[in-house]
């Protein structure tokens, strides 16, 4: 059974950092591209970042470029999202999910293309 479990969220001050983890079970990360998404209250879920273990490619939304870094630890079957220089507008529930149709990043990192969603982890950026 494919399963993804997020962890690492919390409360942080503006300018601070957090590292989110997405632990996968039931498959290996080479099988599917893994994406990070977030959803703030009253807003639609949006793609934040994505990684393909098969070819090493990555994707970042413009709003997080140069602040967030996605990485993979294949030995631990875990994807990480390092978030630096956090802003209040980064506050959201963060989810990871797998593109069950492709090990590579497809054009348009849209939630509709992903499945096996984790339960989410809350990130709150506030002073």
C-alpha cells in the first residue's frame, strides 16, 4: 500500500527555517515524482515544489524559488523540503503526494495529477 507521511511543521518567526519530511512506504522514490503542496485557509491547494529521483530534476513555484530546497534521501525513502527565509504568507498546511502516472516531473505541477496524499503538516509563520 502506497503511503506518504509528512512531519516537521511548526510555528516559526518570519525569517526562520523549517525542514519538512515526507516518508514514503509501499514504493520507492524512483517510481514516482514527489510533490510538495500547500493550502492556506480559504485558498486552493497549490504546488510548491517537486522532484524526480529518476532524473534528478526539480521544480519550484516562483513564490518559493531561492528560499526552498527539495531533496531526496533514497536510503531513507524520504523527501525533504528545506524552507528558509520564511514569510507569513508561507503559512499553510503542507502536503506531499506522488505523481502515480510518472517518475518524471510533468509540465504543470497540479494537485489533480497527484495521489496518495499524506495527512499534511501545519506550518505557521508568525511573530
